[in-house]
């Protein structure tokens, strides 16, 4: 999903109800796992598409929340 967003190719996550159902079960058991997995997903996306990571950081600096 992160790569699809970075590369502007989108994703069809809404079609994966079974996949999301498994995540719901996992999060019910251990909510902290979400932060670990998101960090690992971001690292993987940064390795595959590092230039997009730099662009996102620059945009974040230009538009602070």
C-alpha cells in the first residue's frame, strides 16, 4: 500500500476482506504489533523507492502539521 501510494499506482486494499480480517484478529491479540509492522513496511518501501522517501520528507518540512 505504501509503495502504491508513493509510486502513484494506487492499491485495491478494499478487495482484500480476508486479509483485513486476519489483521483485526492479530490486533485484538496484540495492538502494539501495528507500530512494528508499519515501521518495517516503511523501511521496505524506503529501500525499494528511496527517492520518494526524500520527497515525502521535504513535503513534510514545507507543510508542517
